[in-house]
């Protein structure tokens, strides 16, 4: 998710596509192996064979541990994001307006991009994104809570959408194959909502768009799934460490300026708790017992006690967190006022950059002998006489509108 690609508070949630299939679940079905052995694959792609079956099982036929699903929902999510970006560019129609600079790739006509100094991601203006449903905290407080969900389907530019959609393809398709479209669909959407909610509680200026909160939710769900279904997978420690390292690298990118790390953190935490709820698996011995008629019926419980405990705790924490967060947001609470160091989770100032740099951009158009100026960060506009000696310049008027 990005924060206002054309205003002072530009924040872009870029989710690098380094999260490849090497950290996802194994295929869940065992290749042809001797009947006595059952293949178990870890989420990191490592596998080992188990010989837990008794001699009575030697004549049993092979069976798959889990059902394999045909992924279709994640590709639909990708198509929906791309289509909405095209529609956003059509609505933006850069050549129709006068900007400080020329449109980028003007040969694309109304699909051309805003000037790079306004939007370096090759995309529309923030004013257009706001009209399309970007997250604007002030508007959410005044009744437009739907923006917490709509913003995750919009993107600030070509660079932004490419990074997020590649990550979604690498992560989402593999997870949908393992757990089906219902679980992964809910995990994706609810995690995206959680990322938007935490972002709105800490970053209340500018606008926010992007799917990175939902993508971090998929990472969080993968981590909790390993912990929840610990008895099923082999090479557990290697899989766990691999996923943790990848997650930490992605979160470290969030401390750079113009990157909304609060949305990353909110999405990851939401996905982590949701993984305990949606991605629970039966214990391994129960699967063997169910699929091998000759196996002794020694287990009656589908899940281990710790799985039920994690399910209940995660559900309660997630539900209460969302309710409290929404109450704070609708009351206009800024969590930075209660946590002085939290701002460093999203941006760490250095000698190379500042985290509070503010620039303003306006759209101007001439109507007769009057000038219409619109602030691109908040949509405020004013119609004034053409500037003469002694009158404020368009830049000064722009700064006043964007305050």
C-alpha cells in the first residue's frame, strides 16, 4: 500500500517479490513411494519420509495427505487489481489538465502518467485515487469506513502494482492450492483491512492505497500455519527460520521514507492470528488413521489440544483488536500521541533522508481570466483571479490550499 503518491506524505507499500515458492507449503500429496512410507513436506519445501505405519499397513494403498485445490481466486484478484488500475488511469486523464510539467508517456493519451516529480511510480494523481476510494482518514471518520477495504484494490502507479501483483502470484497461488479459495480469500481481505486500520491509526495525513497489507497477511498466515500444524511437517526449524528471515527483510524495507510500514505490520499481525483460525490442519496420526483402514483406531480427536487453544486465543485477540481499533479511529484518535517512538517503525530518519519532508502539488486550469487551483493531496480547490503584481503566486496559493 502506498501513501499519497503525489502529495507531501507519499508512502508506498512495496512488497518485494523475494517471497518465492521456497517458503511455501509442500504439495500435500505424496509421490509414488513404498507403501510403508508416507511423504511429509514442510512449508519451506523440504521433505522427509516417515515410517510410522505399522506392518499392518504394508499392503495399504497410497493416499494424499491433503486435497489439492485448483487456484482461481488469486488470479481473479490480480485481474481485478489490474483492471481497476486501468480504470483509474482512464479517470485521471492527465492531458486534460494543466500541470506543472508535462505528462509522462503522452503517446498513451488519457492513460498517460502524472509528471514524475508528482508521482514517481508512473501513475495517477492522488486526487484521482481519492475519488476512486483511497484511504483518507478524515473521510473515514466522517462515515466512509468502506475506504478501509477499497484502498487495498488501488495502486499508486505501474511500479507499485507490478511489485504487489508479482508477490501475490508467488505467494497466493501456492497457498490457494493448499487451503482453497475460501480460506485464502478471507485471509487476504481481512488482513488487508487490518493493515489499513493500523495505518489509519498512525498515519492520518495524505492518502493510502495498495495491497501490501494483504500480502503481508499471507506471510503472517504462513508463519502461524507452521506453528499450528507443527506435527505434520518435516524440517520444521529450517522452514520456520527461512520464513522469519524473509519477513524481517521485508519489514526492514518499511523503515525507508515514503513506505507505509504500519500497513505492513498491521497486515502481518492480522494474517498471523488469522492463520491459527483458518489454516488449522488435523494431526498427522489422525490423517493416517482415517486414510488407512488397517491402522489402529487409537485417536478420536481430529486436532491436538494446543491447536484448539491457539484457535480460541487468536480469534479473541483479533476480534477485540479490530473492535478497539475501529472505535479509536472513528473517534479520531492518533496513536502517535500515545506512543512517541512508534513513528520509527515506519521511517527512521538518517543523514540521507528525512521522514517529515513536505511538498505540495496542485492542479491548475484557466477559466477565462480566472485560475482554478486544486490541491492534489486533499482535493480542496479555489477559483481566483489571474495573479497580478501584489497578489499571491499560484505556488503560494497551492501551499495555502494544501495546509
